[in-house]
């Protein structure tokens, strides 16, 4: 009887040691605890001005740049980028800042009840949506009142931009068509359920259509939020479909001395 019990304990101990080795090997692989473990599950990635390179994108060791956080989300993947404090956004490849491609589905937001700022540092459009989806929620995108040839967001192809509560697109001064959002193609989509597009400016000498939001094609559906106080006009519909409903505010947008809100 004692001999059987001894063998049973030996087998149990061997199994426990094997499990410990497997778990230790898994943790040694460097998988950040903030990431979803299941393949294909949404990721949570963190970025902050106190981040270190290379960083691993966790809350404890965030990425140093928004570009690094964006690259951590795989093509056709879904992820949320949490901005932990005020950061700057600088161009990476040529005049490019961040180009949303690879059918990624990305949300950029602040954690908790704080609202942090992503501020322009350089010339060019901050976000180029080529394909995929970009959502702003509880985050401020600030153009830094820097006169340049670039908007806050370009929406191309079959891409989709979503602006929700707490998102503010502000202070972008542009020499080109449209100061904040440019909607380009037949299948380009912008949905605004909350937030603000405010304080953007289009140069009086700019070439092309004026407006904080300029549509040449696609669709813009606005069911909430504000588009106010933009110099160069509010929403300029050159083409496509503009759907307006709900509790919205498009006021105080001017072209020269006259108020032009939707035109």
C-alpha cells in the first residue's frame, strides 16, 4: 500500500513540475499582459510621452510613439490604442504621419475619465485612411495652429472614420482643400455621433473648396456633436451624401465675413 502511494505522489509531482515549466516558458516569451491572449481577439496597446523604445505596449512599459502603437496592431486586426498622457505626433515616412491600411480597425482613446492631447509636430496630414477603420473617442487631436499643407484626417477608398463623444479635432491650419476632414471616394464613410470639430482654419489663399469638412464623394452621417468656430466654413458638400439628424450643432463657421455652415 505504501509503495503504491509513493508511486502516485511521484507521478503527481512530475506532472506539477511539467506544468510549471510550460507556464514559465510561456511567460518568458515576452507576451505583454495587456495584450489579448486569444488569436484574433482585440488588442489593447498603450502609448505615452514617458514611453521607452522599444517598449512593449503595456501600461507599465508603453510605446514612445503613436506610430509604434499603430504598427503593433496586425493587418485585419482590431485594437484600441490608449494614450496615457499628452503626446506629439511627428511624421515618419517622408511627409507621412500615420497611414491606416491593411484593413485595420483601430480606436484611439484616453483611459478612464481623462482626455489627453495628440498634438501636431510637423507638416502633412496626420491620419491618412487608405482602407480600414479609425475611431476617435475621448481624445483631442490638435493641429497646433501650424500653417501647413495637411489636414487632420483624409478618408480614402473604402475606409471609415468614426468620431464619438469626447473626441475633438481642433486648431488645424491648412493651405489645401479642407482644414480638418477630407472625404474623397465613393465608398469613403464618416460617421459623427458626438465630439467636436472646432477652431480649424483654411488659408484664404488656399486652392480648392473650403470647409472644416469637405466632401467630394462618399457619405457623412452626423447624428451628434458640434462643428463650430471654423474659419473657412463648416461642411462643404461638393459631392456624395450628407445625412444630418439628431442633436447636432453646426454654427459659427465663417468664410470671410459671412457665416457658412452647410453649403
